[in-house]
């Protein structure tokens, strides 16, 4: 749970129409919406540097060990933070609306799992806060989670593929292979943890693409809302049905592995479910 500064969000909502958001002791101004999911909205935000955060060079950026996580990919105007680190203070902020304890647990799990990874092809979680909110006196307390990520403004692999399809264009074979290789590298990192983790929702809509001059596009796997420990021993019909039910909610149907559609009552499920989804993703961009 974030510290008390994040609790100011409700107050700011009331005062200025929801313009600013606090994530712990850093303040962000919402620029525009980037996307939305089931119970989540993703916004482009820009950090508002206050006297205390700007002294010593850049509020939230000071927290990160790896400067590549900060939006150095975006053209000027840039702000010099340290000689080896450039950033313009923009981020992606995912706001998740939480209605019940089950959703609260899911977001906590997304935060916990995201913090396990550190790989150039997996989107890092930079900071987070969960705050309690109360709409009206009759309403019970609800929660909102704010998750802060580096922003990638060239859209998802799905967005890019759609635009290209409309123009009757295709990714070059070399770009397809480079994107595929990067997704393999990101997944290998997740699958090599102890215990191995499965992403469970690998699809073009969960890959951020960044175009780079003279280099193949950068592909970053994101959205760890369905990720969990990959290995499950299924030993009864009811366990198999429970897994199918979970998969129906968390793994997008066109990319879902066959063993998650029709799970045998005695089976060992593992990270190969992601390999199926990866194959479907490859097919989708060819
Ligand atoms: N770091 C980011 N940079 C740019 N756009 C993003 C970023 N993260 C998410 N988005 C946009 O927001 C959408 C939803 O984000 P996602 O984390 O996949 O949410 P959900 O869990 O609801 O699917 C994405 O499809 C993408 O368009
Ligand atoms: Mg998603």
C-alpha cells in the first residue's frame, strides 16, 4: 500500500477534476488516455516536479537503477538528470478500479509478479500505490491501484499490425523474426525463474512495439495480470475444470493452449502453454 501522499488523489479529483495523481510521494499530470482494459485505464502522464523532487535531479527517475527504463526514447525537449541519464518525465500510468477483495488480490498479485522480473523485453513496474476510496457516504470503501511504467508511444504489436493490414503492408521477414526472438528472450526469463512463471496472456495486444532508426523494432511483453507460477499438477476432474474456468477468464481465447481448453483429469501443466500463445502471436504477425 502506498504512503499517505497517494491518498491525496481523492482530494485532487474533487478539487481539479482529476488532473493530478500521486503515486507515493511523486505527482503526475494526466496528459491523455493511451488504452483501456477490463477494469483498467492506461494514461500518458508527466511527472510534476516539486521543489523537493527536482532538487538533486528528477523525482521518480532517481529511484531507478536502470536509466533505460525512463523515457529516453522520446525526442526532446529532454531534461538532463545525470550525465548518463536523459528523460522527459513521461510515463504510462495504469489505473485499476477495484470493486471487491478478489480484484484487490489480483492487482496485488500483478504487482508482486511484475516485481520478480528484470529483462529488456519485459515491461518493468517502476512504482505503484493502492489507495482506498469512498464515493458517497452510503457506498462501502473501494480501492484504486496506480501502476507506473515506462511509456512506449508507438503502440502495441496489434495496433501496428492493424494499421499495416489496412495499408496492405506486412512486417518484413527480418522484423517478424526479430520481434519473435525478443519475445522468446522475455519469456525465457520468466520461464527460467524458480519456480517458473507463465505469462498466460501472450498476444499482439500485450506487446509494446517501439520503432528504432536503423535497428529492428523493440518488442516488450507487458500486462502481467494473468501471470502466475507455471506448473500445475492436475489430479482430478474438478481440478481440471477449475483450471479451465481460470483460463477462460485469464487467457485470451484465440491464443489459449489446447490443454487449457480441454484439460485432462490427470496432467502436468507447465510453461509450454505460453509457447502455444507465442506460436499464435507469430502467426498473427506474418
Ligand atoms: N507502458 C505503456 N506504454 C504505452 N501504452 C501502454 C503501456 N501500457 C499499456 N498501454 C496501453 O494500454 C492498454 C491496456 O494495458 P494492459 O496493461 O494490457 O491492461 P489490461 O490488463 O486491462 O489488458 C494496452 O493495450 C496499450 O494500448
Ligand atoms: Mg492487456
